C-alpha cells in the first residue's frame, strides 16, 4: 500500500512551516509514530511523526523548503493491500514518485538532544563569499517584530546608574547561585505598583492592559527569547532566579511550550556579562518599555563630599512615548534605582 504523508496542522500563526531536515533516508524502514522529519514553525522546532509503518519510498520537499498544511511531503509503502473498488477501471501502472537526487542525512541517535542537533547545524561551514544566508522562521519573526517596533513605536531613552554593592553582597551570601537578572526583576516588580501606566500598551484610541508578568531576555542558539516571570512581587529572589533558570533550560531543550510567546508588560535585557557598560534596547511589542542592564564595574563617585570607589551598574530605560512621558519614565527609573540600592545582606 502507498501512503502519502502530508504536513499536519500544527496550529502556527504562519500558513507555512520550514522543513529543516529528514530524519529517515529513502529506502529505510519507518515505524508508526517514529519521527520522520524536523520542521520549524514560527514558535518552535519540532518533529513530524510517521502516520504509517513501512519503507520511505520518496520525499517531495527538501531541507529549507517552505511547506503548507496538507502538502504531500513523502510517500511510505508497506505490505498492506490496497483497497479494491467495487467496479475498478482498467488500471495503468502507477509511476513511482520522484526520488530526491541528493542524499538525505540519516537521523541522529535517539539520545541526541535538540540543542546538540542545532549545535551541529550551527557548526557547519559558513556560506561562500557572496552567498546569501537563509533565515529561519523564528529569525524572520524576530526581525519583523523588532523592525515594526522601531518603525512604529516612538522610543525615548533614559540612562542612570545604581550602587550595586548591596546586590553583590546578597548574591555572595546566598546559599545557591542567584542570576543577576533576578535582582532587576524584583526591583521592577516593587516599583510597578506606583507606575501603573507601564502595565498598559498603546492600542489605537485606547490603552489596553498587559499581563503583569515581567520578561527576561535570553539568547539561546543565537535566537532571542523572553522568559516570563509571573507574579514576581510575591516571589523571593531565589524563586525568581530558579524560574528564570528553569525556563531558559526548557527553551534550550526544545520544549515547544517554553518557546511560545508569552504576555509580559516590561522586559529586562542584560549584556553585562559581555563587558558592555551601557546600551539602549528596542521595545518588545506589545510591551511599553524595556530595561537594559550593563556590566557592574568600579566607578569613582562623590559621597558626603568625598571621592569614593563604588561598584555601580548602568541601566537604561527605553519607553513608548505614546503611553508615558519623559518625567514619568524618569520617576520610574529613579524608583528602580532606589529598589536596587535597598538590597543588602
């Protein structure tokens, strides 16, 4: 029996998905439910499983192709007899489906992780001079969203710094390792109740409330994701840190649920670990602001008429001028500084 394998409806926001690679070679046996091909949607990378057992006879799409729901992507043949019609017409020999001329890579060991597979893909040789680089569905979505944000949201930027000595002391005394982002999430969560407007987004002729979660930007496999921290005001530093770490690991493992976009009102993005002193970030739609964190470094400051050296961190707020004005944003940023400097052992 000849079984055509079609692309299933994966409930994506795009009409097509990208085929990344075949996991079975032509001529190899296929088990029912076995991963057949790896595809990328606008939300995640996942496997499409075989809906029939048999032998992979032909493939109709190649790695890098865009595939629509319902499109035939492969043919599996097995020993199950073809159903016979009540009054069959004169049959003509059916031509075999075209077979790909290029060899299809074999599937990795079952124990291979999503991260390992993508790491191998990233380590392939770069394209020759002048060759174009194809963007994945997720990369295209990120590019579209950020371009739309920069073109349609009137950003304004505010920059200041905070004494980081208290945060450093708390982190050094903590029994477990706290991620630095947890301090900024908690400081923003404590400041937000007095700055409710930052929970809203511009929505035509009105402002619409965003979810209360605070996002943390993470760079995984050269892609930018926002990890949501729900109800952060009720969480301890350790709980916030654990939530950020666990959800980042879920994204690295290829968990589709972890890779889906989640509603947040403001994002924390941190490049301090890359030796960046200060930067200004682009607002992540549909949020109204983003807080950019630089590295913690010693700086000479005047305190009580004396020049002293403090470990300080630079923070920059990018805000949507349609929702908040400069003074409102400045007061919010000053409150965040107060909350950061209130940390102590």
